[in-house]
């Protein structure tokens, strides 16, 4: 199993339920939701696809978004992402 990290609780502005969606749909739905949110807003994504752990880590490495938390609980993977400035990570 992929290591999951957890940090202090973050204020969540929107929750996206992507449970029962296969890769790459949880990440694609998250990207769509983040696009509509203002910079600094926080999105929490619920997914049941184990590959979403790797996908979200890779995605934030390529963008200005910040992965605040990831954890797994009863078969659900939680990803908490803060929207950064538009464009790729500097």
C-alpha cells in the first residue's frame, strides 16, 4: 500500500465525491472542480481508487496547487488540495 500522509486539519471549501470512479476520473473531476474555485480555496476529494494517491501527488508536483492532506479510512482515500495560482509550478 502507498504511504498516506496526514497533517493538521484544513478548512474545506468544497467536497467532491469521486467514490467508485476508476482512474483517471477522480483526478479529472478534481481538476474540473479546482478550475471553478478561487485561488486559495480548498477541495477535499473522496475516492475509492487506490491509484488516486499516486495521481494526486504527481498532479500537485506539476501544478501550483498544494496537497495539504492525504489519508485512507475504511476503503476511502481522502485528498485535500489547496488551489494555487494558474499555470505550472515554477
